[in-house]
C-alpha cells in the first residue's frame, strides 16, 4: 500500500508541478488589427503645350543654308510617377505649293514638294531622325521641361522654292 500512496503522491506532485510550470512560463499577448489598408495606382499623365508654348509651330520663308528656331514646346509630367520622355517626328508631308518660274526652269512639277528631304530638325540640339523615337531623358512626376525645336536647310537648289512641309511631333512618356 505504501507503494500506491507513494505513487499517488508522486503523481499529484507531478500534476501540481505541471500546472505551476505552465503558469510560470505564461507570457502576455495583445493582438491589434489595422483596417482599411489600400493600394492606389499612380498616374502617368503627359501634358504637351503648357506655359510658353504656342501651337502649331510655323516657320515661313526658309531658304538654302537657313537655320533657325521652329519653337519651344513645354511638356509636363502631370502624373505622380516619374517617367522617361521621348519624341518622334511623324506624318511628314510635302506640298509643292505651286511652281514658280525658277522651279519650272529646273523641270520641277507640281506633283510633290521636296523641302523635307533638304530639312533637318533638332530637339534641344540633337538631330531628330523622322519616324524614330528619340529619348529626351527623365521627366519627374510634377515637373516640366522645354523642348526647343530648331531646323537647318541644306544646300538645296531652286526645287524647294514655294514648297511646304508639315509634320507632327509625337511625345511619349514611359514609366521610369
């Protein structure tokens, strides 16, 4: 019987020790919740023709070896994301715009003008290749930049007299 009492006492001591140990190793805990968390997409918004820009740009009376400024185009990243700006000259069209006597004597017809083939356009001093995107560089969110377009006419002959060239300037802002 002594063994049963001893065994029962040991068992009771073990249970008490377990309960006491669990209480000794208990730790504080607190849980909180952060509600209504959101993700919002940023914006990339290019605005062309802001402050100081008068569109469309027009240059009259160009001639062989002439150089000058076409105009300044202000571009703005009105979005919230930084971008990389590029420019492309597109939709180039030549118009003969009539044939005068010097053109006629050269055999020029009223079919299509030749001016664009003798004209080079630059953006901020860098040549723009028609129909090819040219990187202007970074345009940070909320910032703007002036793009100065200039031109140069090569050593053309009388065939460009009265000719007219029109083109579009396409700006693209890509996420940086």
